[in-house]
């Protein structure tokens, strides 16, 4: 009989709609991050660094790139005969076939997978945060408290507490109450969406609540466990943790990697971040190129100037081009003499010569001001931008563009230009 002390279930099915066009063709956990990584690499690397060698990855929205990236788990040393990494999409059943409708519903639909490992504990993770955490330390805390459910929490400034699920705990860290996005928070311990359950506790809670619509941990499972008198504890985490759910937080988290002393260090020997990277040639910097405070992925060729930016692999920056404060993802070309300021440019984009992105005054975006803001210019994957056009701030461009799409060769600040290919 296979027996695992703790297995992990990694929720990676989300669309991440607040990332706008970055996630129109790809699940949020598969979005590129930090030059050579994808967002899901961080929780997967945490698992292997914490000694958790059995991980179920629950995918749903646009899973192809995620599935290809994870493969059989070789980069994370998760290609095991017993355990390892398994991609778990929703599947056809004989009675009915349904999508995952909530975080806990996704876990419920995979009870059989979990049961096959006879675990003592199940670790529930989300696939869209950037952080390093030793889950073994959290498990030790869980055991020492005699907890049935342990929720990882992070102290946040009191004025921001109303944006989170807040745990109210006593001096011994036992949770007495919790509030979802409270208007008047009674505590500043925000739930990180990371849980350790005793297997029997989790199984019973899922079976008892299986008919709830959009079965969710925060709304249904944890309140049910508390009602049943299960001991719930809050495990306080004080390291770096970033939810990269908005374009601005995604941009900020990338920019923090190139701080002189980065708060989040990709270069630590003892806590490596693993990824599935193809074999690439080294970077090439032309004699006239200038690069300052950047991360530049393998296989990139720099002929122009790049400042304070994060570039993926196989990116080409043409002669005379200037890239500042920007994220340029894999396989993208920036034409000669083009200028990009505070841009997020997705994978496989071709930017013509003499293009200027991120110019002019800031104006609110006309279609989605809550997504395209903070002066950023966002370009969706596989887009083509013709030569000699200018694009303002708080803008989004997505699709194969021709000069006719730009009136007077200009897209003003706050405008949306999306050509659907669906």
C-alpha cells in the first residue's frame, strides 16, 4: 500500500481576469514571471524544497501551456514512480460531467486521487502567488498544536485588512473567528489561501458539503470545520508573499526582482526555484548596447538600450531601441529605434521599427479602467505592431495590427485596441 504523510493539491485552474489580455489565452499560473519562470514554478519549487513529493495540479481554464510546462515534473524532481506531479483536469464521469465550480469543489472531485496515497495530511495551495515557504515548518506547527486545520496567515497593515479574509486568533494562535473582507476588521491576520488539513477532517467536510453551489474553502469548508469543533490554528508567515493578480502588482513584483538588494531573491542556493527551461544559447550584447539593472533571459540579443527591465528568453532589442521599466516576455522582438516605457509585452510579439509605447499624459482606460491603469501599456501575446506608431499610457493592444488601425499613427492614452481572432 502506498502511504504518504502529506500530499499537496495545487489549485491552478483560475483565469486571472484582472491580468487582462495576459490571460486571454493562458491560465494565470502559466504566465511568465521574472525572465525565465512561470508563476506556478514558485509553489511547485516550494513543495520540492519542503520535501513534499506528491503534488496534484488542478487545471481548468486554458490548461494547454500549463500542462506542457509541467510535463512529468522533471525540473522539480517530481517525476516519481510513486507520487510525483499529476495534472488533474475536470473529467467526464458516467453520471454527470461538470467543471470545477469552486476551490473546494475541485478538491472534492479528486477525492479518489488523494485517497490513493492514504495521506495523514493534505496541503492545499494556490497556483498564483510569488513566495518561498517551507511547508514542513507549517506541518510541524500543525502537529504541535494538535490542529485539524491550519491556515497560513500573514500580518497586513490594518488599513488594508478589509481586502482579505481575516482570522481572529488567541495568544496560542487558535482561531476563534474569521471574517471575509470585513468593513471593520478585528485583526490584521490575512489568510494566504494555504491550508493544511488532517485527511479525515478534509474528507468529511467535503462529503458533507458536496452539494453546496460553488463549494469554497473560505465560505463553506472552514466554517463547517469550525462549527463541528475542529481545532483551527493560524500559522503566521512573515516572509515575502505577493499576489500577482493585477497588472500593477505583477509589474511591481517583477521590478522588485531587480532592486539592488531584492526582497525576493531568485539566487539563493538553499532554496532554488526550478523551472522547465529549454536549452538556450547564451545572451548576446552588441558592442553599442547598454544594459543597466536588468534580468535578461537566455538566448536574448540586445543591440539597443535596456534599463530597469525584466526580459524573457529569446528577446531581441533592435539597434537604437530603448526599453525602460518594462517586462518583455519570451520570443518577442522590439524593432530598431523603438521606445517602450513601463510596458508589459507578452510572448511572441513583434514590435515594428520606430514604435513608441507608453507616451503622453495618463488618462483612464475607456473599457476596463480597473485593469489597465498605473500608466502601464499592455500588449497581448502574438500581437504585431506596425512601424512608426505611438501608443499612450493605460492602453491595451492585442491582435495583428495594420497602420490603418492607428488614426494618425497614434493610439491615445486610455484607449483599447483589441482585434479578436477567436
